[in-house]
C-alpha cells in the first residue's frame, strides 16, 4: 500500500494520468561513462519521463565509498533533466559501485566500474650533481631520480665517467619503493681544467650531465 501511495504522489508531481508499468518508469538514471579509471569522474543524469508541474528532488547514494555523489539533486520542471558528478578515488583493485537515485519510494540504480590504474614501470627521470664545477681532489654528490618507485629487489643503474679524473661506482642500486638514490663522485687533482661527463644508464634510457674539474688554487 505504501508503494502505491508513493507512486501516486510522484505521478501527481509529474502531471501524468496514465498508469505506468512500474514506479521506476517515472524517471531514468544514467551514467556516462559507466567505467572510469580510479581518480576520474563520471557524469550522472536524471531524466523525468513526464511533464513535471514543479521541481522534483531526487536523493542520491553510492554503495561504495570509492565513488561519491551529492546527497541530492533538484530536477527543474522546465527541463525535466539534471546532471551531477560522480567522483572516484584511487583503489588497489577494480571495484563496482552502485549509484542509486530515489524519490517517493521509487528507486533507480546503475553500476559504475572503477578500474584500478595500471602501475607503469620505473624509468630514469633525471641525473644531477650538487655542482657543475669542482676542484680536483674533492668529492661531489650526485643523485639519480626515477619516474616511479623502484620494484621489488631494487633497480640497478649503471654509472660511468667519461674521464678517469672523476670516478663513480659502476652500479647504483635504488632500493625497492624508493624513487631516488644518491652517490658519491670522487675526483683527482689536475694541473689543467678538465671537462667530462657523468652518465647514468638503465635499459635503453640514458641521462648525462657535464662536470668541470679545475686545479686547486696555487697548485
């Protein structure tokens, strides 16, 4: 009996005299797109199936916190349709959230698939030295950055100096989960200014920075 009264109330608001097949036939709920990558948004639309004599408030809800919707929307009588935004947040696994719209006991429900983003493998981002000029015999620190966290077991980056005046370890291991790691670069004393390059290599990715080694004053 309550469902019958709710249906009659919504019918009067819609100005509809024809008997519908079901209460949910009074309005439609749709999502576009119906599947999004976690963190992206979808657009929901509520459309009335009849001429409304006044604005109708539709209550909204989501079955899962991965997708959030406003508490309600007001469908204008003039247009008979309204849009709302469904926001999503990051998830570790694909999740389906059911978005519901309800008015006077009438409910419509659609599914939104939230797809977990695919983790991209780490690549070389950049190589930097604390200084581009150093006096021979002094040490210098360099850092290698990755575009994403290093995988389990770490990520090995090859280091090389173009001149024996500067020395670096042959391999720099960036620990699992880290996005950068520092290394020490040693230099020898020189009598003449020396230009060289320090190179970091991982797979087919190469990063190079210049270094100038100058004599110690008075030498």
